[in-house]
C-alpha cells in the first residue's frame, strides 16, 4: 500500500464496493488499533506473540481500508504499511534442524553471439547459427549450475547485475515442495543469513545523492543563519535609532522648558 495508489482494488465477488463497506472497514481499523494498543500495554517481552499478531491484524485492516477508500472515494490515507526489514529480530529455533536457501541472480545478455556459441559448445543439439537466446540460456543452465554461470558470465556473453542470497531456518517436517513465489513465503523472523550483491555504481549514485542532499541542507541552514544575523543587526539598529529619537525629543523638551 502506498500514499498514492493502492497496489490493487479489493476483490469483492466482482461487485463494486459501497460506501457502507468503507465505513465498516474504518470501524474494523479502529478496533484493530485498540487491540494493538491493548496488546502493547500488556506485553511481557519484545517478542510477545500477541503483539506480533495484533500488529499483523492492524496492518491488514489499514491496507483494506486504504484500498476500499481509494476504490470508492478516489482518496488515500497517509498510512504506509511496509514489509518487515531483513534485519528483523530473529524469532526462530535456537537449534536449527533444517534450513532453506533462497537465491536470486540477475543477468543482462550483452553478447548474443557469444551466448549462442557457449550453448553450442555444451550441447550438440543446439545450433549456434539458428538457435535463439531463450534456448541458449536453457542449454547453459542445463550444463552448469548458477555459480558456474556467474563465474563464466563475461566469457559467455552475460553481465551479472545484482544478486541476493537468503538462508532461512525451516521446519524439518515441512521442507521440500515448491511455491510459485518462494521469496514471498519467507519468514524474515527466521532469517539466519542474508547477503546482497548490488551494483557499485548505483551505490555510488545513492551516496552522491545523499551527499548532495546534505550539502543542500547545510547551505540552506547557513543561509538561514546569515538571514537571522542580518535581521538581528537590523533590529539592533532600529532599537538604537528609536533610542536616539527619544533622546532628541527629550532634549527638545528640556530646551523648551528652559
């Protein structure tokens, strides 16, 4: 959910939601807020499960209200429900009996001819002259694992962009089987290890932007300080001028009295 446009309108059996449903969602959000506050006030430790449950319920209620509000009234809320960060407090088992490794690696095809030639070298069935890049990628991953592909990336016409690896504690009885979107199923409170390989140029750009923002803020602060000092000087001059006027007026009065 964002402050501009919700990710998707709610599904309500194909019918358009009504103002009454928006009102009901608002009441549900109020109730979720009360329950979350009560859980926080009564919690016994930082990982109190009742607080975590109330937090999830509050986030869900806020998201539902936001989506209904946007769909019915074309309006948004100032709420921004974000997923937990990867540095969430670990709440998994101390003695890990099983774990899952989630890996994502992104590549650009920089040389289609080199890619086709590499696929032809590992497979007699692939024709480097007529084969397309889709088939070439399939042949290469049939011959090499992801680590080997990354190692050979430049010579086979690829550019490794970014990568992330997550190691997550798992229930021994639940391991095996595959989800359509495995990363979405990750419980970040069971994250044992995570490493991200990102583009150095992007990091440099982000650092430059942060430095520029800091410099702009500092310059603005200095300008405000200078303006305040000038205003202060003007104020002192004005006060001195008023004092001099008072002295002159008093002088005239004294002369007249004499």
